[in-house]
C-alpha cells in the first residue's frame, strides 16, 4: 500500500491481456468459413448518440482497427488473405462518420456561441438614436 491507498480505492481499466488483444481470438473459424461482421454505423445513428457514447464507440472501433491491422499483417506474412476484408472498410467508415458528426457539433456550437456574443454586444452597445 503505497501512500496509504488501498487497492479497493483504485478504479482503472481492466488488466491487459498482452498480445491477445491484437488478435481475433473469439472468432476461431474453420478454413472455409467467413466471419460474421456487422455494418458500418450511419451518421444519422451517430447523431443521436451522446458525446460519451461516441467516445466509447471510437475506442471500440480503434481497438477493432488494430486487430484487423494485425490480422492483415499476419496474413501478408503467410501469403494469405484476411477473411471478410469489408470489416476494415466498415470500421474506417464508422470512424470517419464519428469525426463528421463531431465536426458538425463543433460547427453548430461555434455558430450558437457567435450569435450569443453578437447579441450580448448589441445589447451592451449604446443606442445612438436616443442620445439628445
């Protein structure tokens, strides 16, 4: 116990499993089977998500992208093809759409902020017509 802090007070990420995190260990397939994969997230679906949900989804997709890159490198090393290469495309599209949604939110925030500043300045400016 360093500094009197017990382990029960520490809340961190789960222990890493080492290199297993970069391999698709949950999809042990037979040689001629293709993995089942989902579709890319649509921008309309992502617009309904909170910032926290988008943040979590980004890191899930980042981890999946790293797994797919590892699989690609491994397949290239053994002169093989990865199974279902559309998975990489779907992850890339989803990540791009998250960036698009966040850029839209940033632009909307800046526009609202600029309007608020302009309204505040207009209200604080002296009225030139009423000075007699």
